């Protein structure tokens, strides 16, 4: 569904619990546990089809969606149409968050 982004480590959350989801056809969402390190994430905005939900676990980062920049800390969430350009910038040495991607936006 997503191409590799330099500086991010992508893992399907809890493989023992989600292993059946990779085999499932016509799924609507895919959860990932993502770790990003400050200075290793290539700074460029990106877009993709669908919607995105992010839940911050640890660290602090700026997340820009369109013209809006949001400071995210542990426990914070955001939800947006991922066709809008978005960009993450870790502020702490390392950030970890759960990202849930949908294949399509509602109404598609």
C-alpha cells in the first residue's frame, strides 16, 4: 500500500495479533507501528489515497497537513484525508506512533 520512506521503520502492529490481516482481501484499513528518528527522516511532503489516523506513543513531532502544523506529543491523535500533502518532523531524538491507513476516503 505504501512505499518506503527514508528514516522510518514500519511494522504491522503486533504481528501475532494482526497476521491474518495481511492475508485478508478487500480490507479497508492497515495499522502500522512507526518509529522515526530525528535527522534520519527525509524532509519532503507526501500524499496517498485514503485517510490516515495517527496516535502518538512516545516522543514529540511536528506534523504538517496542508497549511496546518500540529505539535504532537504522547496521547495526541490526528485524523485527515491523506490526499492532502503531509510531512512529519521529529523534534525529539526518536518518536513512535501508530498510523492507521485506509485504502479509500469515505464516499469514494
